[in-house]
C-alpha cells in the first residue's frame, strides 16, 4: 500500500482558503492531489457539508487538514469513510457536544483574548487594528493588513455548532502547535492534542502559522500521509 496522495485543506474563521497557497504549492510539487475547501463559515453544519462534498469527489484515502475553526469542521466531517488521517494546525479539536464557543468560553487567567468585536447580524469580525498582533504577528505588515481588510464574516452558528461524534476517536491524528499563537493559547492546543491522542509537533509561529511556516505544515501533512502506507 502506497502513502496517501489526496489532501483536503480546510480554513478557519475570518479567512478563506487562499491562505493555504504556499502549503498547496509545496504539496503539489511533491505529487499530492490537493483540494482547498472554501467553507462559508456561516454554520458548522454547512461547512461540514461543503467539506464532505470535497471528500466525495476524490478517489482513494484522504488526509483531512484543518486550521483554527477548521479543526471543528474536520472533527465532524472526518468520520467520512474516505478520511485516513486528520491533521490539526493550531486548530480546535472539540469533543462530543462541544463547540468552538464552549472551548473559548472560559479562558485561563492571563491568556490572550482574541479581539473579537460584538456580533452584527449574527456574524463576527476581529478588530482590524488588533488583527495583526493577535492573528498574524509573524507575517509582513502588508500581508497581515490584507488579511485584516479581507476578513470573512464568521457566523455565530459556526462558533456554536456542536460535534456529534469526534472523528479523532476513530481516526489517527497529528497536531501542529503554534508556539506564538495569540488566538488559541499554546497550552490549550497541547491539551486538545493530548485529549485527541494526536502526534504533536511544534512550530515557532503565530496563529497564521499555515501562512508563515508552510514548510512545517506541509511536512507534518506528509508525515501523516506516509504513516498510512
């Protein structure tokens, strides 16, 4: 049996799939078949459905990858029969009946609090002036500013969508902890990874580690794909 060659990348809240461009390039250069899900981030149910359609379109086993809120999406969608492994990139890994909202409801004392503005018409945004420091502190200022200015509205139904059965209970998982993350504190990432039984690695990066450290992200995905051989 050869290593898995299908990779599906799922983005998180406030951003779209274009942030995966460098990871996509590195993986396709190595012969992987890579799909980037453009989930609308309106509701978890819809994002899971969009991801499952991407999985349905592929032949053969898949490594399913999620960043940030995308981790909740792959935790639910990852039960798809085609998914061989899960990769979490500075991502939420909820358990049954948990949501991203419940995971962030009670931050530890002294932990950074993401600068999420009050909802408008059921959608959330990050404070543009604080976006770079919280989300993308290791990106060039112009790139961080573009992410801040091109934010995708994140729906309260996505934040509050609960997991029915976590895929990490039945599928092997890997987790990349971003050690300079100011959105999801690294200790929280470690806790979720440990609970999921994930193989953990670290990278010195912000929450946007998938943009700033694409080689580290691609390497972990390739490790997960090779492990299935």
